[in-house]
């Protein structure tokens, strides 16, 4: 919790992980961005590029529309 979520390609900062939902199939990271923006990101290899604990950064590569309005 509290990790910064950053796009691996664009370096856009999506916010911080504030909760993890255990679904059985895979975890889902709940992310809170600026203002009231919230996102849900499945914790699967297709989206999670790297987890750097020492730098507190979660690098992601979301599909189109996942973080867009």
C-alpha cells in the first residue's frame, strides 16, 4: 500500500495504491489519483511491468481506456 503507480512508457503518475482486493483469481490494486480519480488494476503480468519496493514504484502498462476518461 502507498506505492506510486507510474506508466512504464509515458511515465505518467496515476496515483497511489490504497487497497488490494483479493478476488481468488488475482489481486486487484485500487489506485487513487489526483482529486477523486480512482482506478482498479488487475495484478496480472500483462499490466504489471515491475514492482520496485526500494523506490516505492509500481510500473504498469495499462491497455487503452483503462486509465482514460
